[in-house]
C-alpha cells in the first residue's frame, strides 16, 4: 500500500530537473557469516568468567528500510534510513543510519554506484539507550526508470557491533554493569537488496 | 533435401518465437507473503497469463518459523485501462486463477515469544481460487513494475499436530493477506 502511494505521488511530483528531495524503500535479505563475542564478568558467587569465541556461521535474516534524503549533486545523494533489520538469531533492531551514495554516472542514467552507511540500531523501543552500532559499505547497479523513479540493485557488507546483556548462569539474573569488565559482540554479514527511490 | 526441410522447420519455429516482440516477461516477485519468480505470457485482446512460483514465508519475518513453504499460482488477467503520463505507461488490470502449495496457515500471534514459540500447526496442502487486482508501471520498452493484490479462497489440509488425523479448514491466510502488496519487477522479451 505504501509503495503504491509512493509510486503515484512520484508521478505527481516529477518535473524536468532531478528532484532535490528523495525518498524510497529498500528490502532485502542478509546472511550473517561471522560472529565474535568476548565477555569478561564476575558472577554473583564471586568468580570471574572470561568467554571469548569467534567463528564462521550462517544466520539468514532480512531487512526492510525506508529513506528520506537529498540529492546534493547529480552524482551524490545523502539520506537517512530507518526500518527493521535482522542481525542474528532472535536479534533484530530498528536501524537509524545515514548513507552517502555516489553514482559513477549521473543519477538520471543507468550505471554503477557505491555507498557507505553508518548509524545505530535500537534494540528496544521502550529503552532508547540500548543500541548497537551498524556500519556497512556496498555497491550496486542503478537503473533510472524515469526522471524521478529509480531502481537500485545493491550488494553490501555490514558490521554490527553490540554490547549484549549478560545473564548470570546460576541465578538467571542480569549481571550489573559494575561486575562487567568487557562485553563485546560483533556480527558480520553480506546483504543483497533492492531499492526503489523516488 | 531432408536436412533442408528440417532447417526450414526450425527457422519457422524460431520466427514464431521472435515474431511476437515482448510477448513474454520474466520477473522477480517480492512481498511480505513470499519471494519468488513470475513468468507472464501476453495474449491477444489485452490479456496476459501469469505463472508465479514463490517461497511462502509466513511466520519467518517475525521469527515464528524458519522454513518457507512452497506456493504456485496461475492467473488470467485482463488489462482494462491504460494511460500514459511523463513517459510512464500505467495499466490497470484484474484477473482470476488458481493456486496450490505446501504452506502454513494462519495462527494467532505476531512475534515469537521469548523462549522460541514457533508455529504449532503442521504444514499442509493448500488449493484455492484466487483473484488479482494490480497496476503495471511500464517505464521502458523492456522493464516494468507491477503492484498487485491477490486474495485466495480455498482449503488447507494438514496432519493434526496432536492426534495425527487429517484436518481440513478454510485457508485463512488467503483472505487475511489479501491486502498485502506484491511487487513484481519484470523484464519483457
């Protein structure tokens, strides 16, 4: 329903020059291939636990994003992205990122593009302080369907850096911050997505 | 002589395939219902037949299932209105057809609970009659975008997860997901 409204609105707003404001939707799938976790903490009984493991894996996920931004020059666009993205099993975030895209040919021509994206992912809506860091870089092919509508086929690599909650294995309760010396988790994934921009 | 007759026959067949320019299209199907591929064959009188094969992903986006089902549908569609604006051609169409698959049906709930609650009922065979309504945006000679809505009315047969007997019910997902948009990006050849 949202895509239909956007498509119809874009036809009403399109004019001869490339529009300054851009908006769109992006959807795709991701595969988390490598995870790493290092946690060092003291449990309730007083002994210290150090867990450090990393390894190859495969966790399939998906993402759906919406963006709003500006076309700064015929080759460069900057936009803010948000939506819903899966990072790992049972771990999904609401991302809020800024993306800078460079089109090797002008935006109203077909051609390759590359982009860099960085921001945060909110793990819980009720607690905005619980965030993870999202960084991605990608490339793709830009198809200019009309002056205002374009279709991008994208391929990117993403790193998600998190500080997950640690649960005491004996009591089942969350370990307090004062007992945690180190808490790092990272997830590295490859993503394929399609974006429709207006 | 025999070889030349075969060659002429092959050339005639090749000409029939190429004579109808852009009578066929192959597309990528994207929806929250599933992902897959679509093949369309344009017919006379502004009609086209559409064949769609998808992986049904009910429950997967919300973590309630980790295996997709399979879904296949056929529909005969009629373009009843076309108009153009700013280099874009809009075609409104409706159609009817049938579908079948091996899928999950509707179960209450949205996200998996903490602890990993998954869809309890088994997969089952589904067969249904369906109706489509859509709009095709043709941007170029060879590329178009379809926005389509499909409702399905049929039955779902599955093995009961507790007693092991066969359960037959109305396929509720076909009705509840009728307003989920489907986006099809097609290349015409």
